[in-house]
C-alpha cells in the first residue's frame, strides 16, 4: 500500500502527541509527515510538507482550524481536511462542511469511526492522484495520437469536463489545429425518436446508415469532429473559413434526408470563430435541436430560431413535465395529479405535438425510475405497451394511460420505501438535487435547508454530497445558479436584475463578479453574444 502524507494539528500538546502515537497510521495508509500546535504553525507545515490529508482540531487559539482551511484554499494545495470537534462546536463543523471538509469526527474519537473515515479519505486521495497522473501525461498522449485524442478532448470540453485554459494548452501543443480565420459550425442530427417506437426493427439500422452517410459526405469537403451525446443524438463540429458552409451543410442534410427516406431531425449553428466558437456553435445547435424535435418530421427545419410564442408554450410544457417527473420521484400522488392538470392546459393545439410532449414526459419518467429504485416487471411491461400503442392513441387517451402508469409507479415506490431499502445515498441525492433545482431563486438556500428536506444531518449530508458528485455543495449550488443565469440571458431575459432574482443572488454587483468568474464574461457582454 502506498503511504500518503498526513499532517496532524492540535493546540493541546498532550492531545497532539496522543493522536500521533496512539493510532497505527501506516495500517490506514498514511505516514505522519508533519504536526503543528497552532493554526499559524499548521499553515507553515502544510505549505512545506504538501500533505494529502490534514487532521485538525477546529477550536484553536488565534487561528482556528476553519481559518487554516480558508488560508490553504488560497494556495494551489488541495489536501483533504478532516476536522475534530466537540458537541459544542457543531456550528463550526457546519462551517467546515461548507468550506469543503471531507468529514468531521467528534471528540473523544471512536477508533472504528476513525478507521472508516481515514479509509474513505485514502480512497479519495488515490482517485485524485490517479486523475492528476492522467492529466500530466496529456502532452505525450496528444502527440502520439493527436486525431483521436483531440476528438475526445473536444467532447469533454463541450461537456464542461475540461476547462477553457486546458483546451488552450492542448491546442498550443498540437499547433495549427485552429488557424487565423477558422470558424466552427455545429450540427445536431438524429432520427426522430417516434421512429424508434413505430419501426423499432429498422430504427438502429437506419440510424447507422444516416451517420455513415453524413460522415462520408462531410469528409469529402471538411475537417470535422464527430461524437454521440449521452441523450442519443449525434454532433458534428465542422471547421471552415467560409460563411457559405452553413448553406452547403443544409443542402447535404436535405439530400441525405431524401436518400434515407426516414424522419431525419437536425439543427445547424451559425459559424463562430476560434476556441470560443467551438462551444458557442455547439450551444446554439443544441438549443435549436430540441424545439425542432417537437415539430413535424416532414419539415426541413434546419437552423430556424423558435418564435417567442413557441418558446413560451414549450417552456410551460417542459415545466409541467418536470413537475410530473419530480412528483413521481418524491412519491406524491397529489402533486402528480396537479402536474398533469398543468400539462393539459400547457399543451399546444396540434394533437400531434400534444402526443409528442406526453411521450417525452414518459421517457423522462422512465429514465428517472431506472436511475432510482428501478422498475418492476409489471411497470416495464406497461411502459412497453404504451410505446407500442402510442401511434394509435389520441392525445386524450395518451394523457389517461400515462397518468395511470405513473400513478401505479408511485404506489410501487411507496411500497419499496416502506421496506427501508431506499436509504441509499443515490436516492437521497436525487431528491436533494430536485429540491435545489426548484429553489434556486431562494437567496437563503443552504446546505442546512436541503439536508432538512431529506432528514439528514447537514454535515453528514455535505460529506455524502461531496463523495457522490466530487464537489462541495457550495460549488454545486453556484454552478447551478450560473447555468440558470446563462439560460435566462440566452432566452432574452429583460434585465440583469430579473436574472438576479431568479437565481437567488440579490446583489447585482456580486452576481456580475460571480458570473464573470464562471463564464469569463460580464452578464452584459454575454447578453450581447445572443442578441440578433
């Protein structure tokens, strides 16, 4: 076992030596590389030793354990902090959790609890080290197989798994990948999802033929990257220097659609320059793709913006659909009924579109069910029957059938919940994320509020949250608020003040500061990018 470096901090000399000498740290995977009797000394030792884990008392004279954590966060060091506290220090423990502490242990320390915590910290550190080692080998990997590696890197960049700065490093290594005047056009393309239900046997074959045909035609003219999104649709990123390429791509898609004789759905972005253009073109094509999916499949709707009235109707339907899924997730039948009533009032006039929206809700609900408790054979059969008969159902019948299926899903989930097997972290986190999403506009939203909703100790919840999502609650909340702000600005929200209200940050100056840190642009600059 590789031994990781541990620093132990306590301002009581006897307690400090007890911690250092009482436990067999080597068996837990650690060597005591440093110790400190004050917060000030701790900061010096941590900077010098660069430990993987710091075990520190919270309450110390002058510089507390919390202040040590805050000071180290200002450096490039990122050790795992485990804090020690007495019952009277519970508020300190909550603050430590907000600062990203991995865990807190109550004094006197229970040996089995210490063993469990250190084991978890060791695993977290090893995963972090392995990740860092992979990133350090990037340059060699890029040079060895630049084409395939760059495709993976670009995909991760668009999924926000790689930073803009890291992408600049990659392109600097490769050189000449992006030249002066290069622009990028993104295309989202797939077969219409209803085809999978109406002709399941031919769907995959037709889909493969579509993508192969596009790859062949694009490769004759352009340099491009191609990957498949998690939701299923395919994305092509085409590099060009000509604005006319958009028209050429639309003609190619139109040609392929006629050759395929299948319901092809696609969206095309405008061309955008440079590394920024990769992300911007992708976001634009992605934003156009979903509303196009909800239109009739015999229309050539390439790169056509959605009208404001259509956006409003679509937004109402999506909000009602999300409420339906959340009602099933929370096992609340009353909310399910209210959500279905809201959906009925929000549905567009065209019956074909009504059925499409209902179908989309069922797909989302099915994915949520599979991701949480799972589904019984009975529920799986009901979903299959719904999909196979969907073409013959009227909109009214589709609403009735889907309402009954999801109502039965709630009944099944309530039975499962009563068994006590639903105490897993995954389900808790699902409910927590739903609550966060619904209350982003609440300025007082905190880890304590969310933990209360799922009946967990806030500190324990914070630790489970970080282990599950590999980020602190505070960082996740900021990320969600900034992403919502981006969507509101893109959709033409009238004022930054309104955006601030919607994301729960009342101070406009502070919001602008956070937004620029997150996106690299002030809200006003970001808004201009989406104004026609």
